[in-house]
C-alpha cells in the first residue's frame, strides 16, 4: 500500500474559493466543484449526494456520497481503507489494498486521509448479493472534525472517475473547520443521521 503526505498544496488551492457557495456542516464546510450535480440521496443512509457526469455519455456517471455517523464514526482510518479496497477485485488476483493509493493531507487544519483504487467493483448490495462491475474506481476521503469524521466517497466507471480526479482534489482543498453546536450529531440537510455502514 503506497502512502504519501501532502500538506501545503491543499491550503494554497483553497484560496481559489473565495466568494463561492460553501456547504456548512457541523465541524466543517466545503465548496462543491463546478459541474457537480446535487441530487436527492437515493438512500436514507446518505447525507448528501452528487452526480458526476461521464464524457462521453456512454462512459456512465459516477456518484459522490457524503456520510456522517456521529462523533465515533465507523472505525479507524485503516479499517475504512481496508474495507473500501476490499470491495474491489484485481485482474491479477492481488489484494486491492496492495495497489491502493493512500495519501494523508492537511486542509486548513483538518486532517484528511484519501484512498484511490481501481478494478472490478464487488461491493455487497442491500439484498446481500455482490456486484460484479469491471472497470470501476473509487476515490474516498475521511475528514476528521470536532463533530466526528465525515466520509466522502466517489464510485463509478474508471474513465469518469479519472475525469473528475482534479475536481475531487479541488474539493479536498476547500475543506475548512466550522463550529460545532450542541446538535452536532444532526444531519445538516434533513434531520438526524441514519446509522448504517458505507
């Protein structure tokens, strides 16, 4: 598993967002990059959801979902990365964790961990069946805030996820800390957070 550490670049890039629309949540805020289409979440377990268009259209769209599970989150960073990588199968049979790209950043004082992996997407569905979708990619971030960790997760066709790679880095650069109120466990978009796995 490859690990790198980048700090200053995210802080510098964040300066480009002055005056843009910012999404405020307990503990943090961010700016959705241009071209991201806000959607109604397709599951009660999802806090916020965006569609990232494929170009050409035949490539298929990707989705970015934001999850929040309260102050405790869903385990430590390594456990989440291992679980996400485990949702992919490699053509040569190697564990996806061996080929995953893991990075650790700091964005305006927030600690951010990211993971990127490609392969055949085999995540389990709500009905207990495993998907079998080749040429898929994941790009995810765990963001630690005073309210607890947030999880930003992009999944979609590899061609589309690669197309939005710079856009996702722009998102990371926009992260900023925000105050936490007494109701920090509430979903800022529509009430209480639903308990679920990602």
